[in-house]
């Protein structure tokens, strides 16, 4: 008669089988969004469509250059140092700043203002590129507008404290290098079209309250876009934005007026400088 299997061995094999099945299920769930995107792409014209190529390029960039240091590297090299007496201003941010920069010539005529926004970016990505895209350009003022993509979870889950830490670090780096800081409120948003259901409005209000307090206690100027642009839902109204997140030209006009006032206030203040951070 054949030997009977030890019941404990049978149990162990069953347990191992359940673990393997669970692992495969988790892996399938992890790849489901990518599979869904692939199916959607195929339905729209095939996996080799322009949209698929752009998405693949973005994924490759995130793997190879997470903070997108290459984005402005060539432009920075061509820029050169400020001219004598020039009061250069760098705007650090995400797609809102990147979209704004195309109007700088008309909204800030004759001003040496430089846009360094990158679409989709979060505060940790901005912190990584802050030295090359801000400090190395030797501005008199930096205007920081960041945080909404963190709340949206663009680079993973993020608490308000994590966002605050990164904003504080950028402020400290700027001030340590003799750069005045304008800390902007996060723009109102009732929902994110690419991540619906996160209810960001009150999180933004809470983050802005912290930014205002931090700016007041650390020698920075607080630039309050939110109060001037929010509707009754604490979102961006259709008159100022097509998608509830990114301003249109009317929205940027409001922002430009407020930003100019904040920059002028910052320039009136003495440089808050400590030993240079290396």
C-alpha cells in the first residue's frame, strides 16, 4: 500500500497554493490599469497610436529621469546669468505654471520672468530639480505654486505634511541662496478630471492655511490666488477654467495681477540669507 501523505504536508501545500493564487491575483490587479489603457488605445486606433507612444515616452522618462531634470537643461544653459540690475523672477510649478508661461510676454511685458513649470509634477519632483531650475538661474525672487498634484496622488499617496515639508525645503534652499520667496496658495479645485472622487477642495483649503502661516513666520510672501478665484464649492468656476483645474486666459489675468503685487512686495524686503546650502 502506498504511504499516506502527512496531513500537515497536505495543509502546507494547500496554503502555498492559496498564497500563489493570491499573488497572481494581486499582480493581475496591479497591471489592470495598464491593460485597460492598452484596450482603450486599441479601440481608438491601435497600440502604436500617437497617444500610446506619448504614454510610453512618459513612462520611460519617469523611470530614467523621475524629476525630469532634462526638461529645462538646455534652456537653462542658454539663459546665462542675469544682466546687471536685472531682477529675474523664476516661477516654479506644474502644468498650471507651464501653461501660464506662454502668456508671460503679454501679462508681464518687459519683465525678466521665467517659467519653470512641468506638467503633472508634484512637490518632491520640484524639490529634486530646484537647484538646477531655480537656484542656478540666480533669480531675485522665486514664485512657488505647487501641491495640487500631490493631493491628486500623481506620484503616489501624499499627506498634507509631506507637501508642507517639500514646500518648506524649497523655501529654505531659496533663502539660503539669497533668493526671496513668494509662496502661492494652491488653486481651488472641486474635483480632478483624471482622478475623480478625491474631494480635494477642503484639503486644498487646509494646505493653503498652512502655507499662509508658514510664509508669515519664515519671511516669505503669501500669494493668495484661492480667495480671488474660488466659487461657492471651493472650485474653479467655468468662467476661469474649462476643466476646473487649469486656468484659462481670464484666470491667468487674475493670477498675473496678484503675482505682480506679491513680487513687488518681495523685492521691497531685505534678502533673508543664511549660509549657503551645498
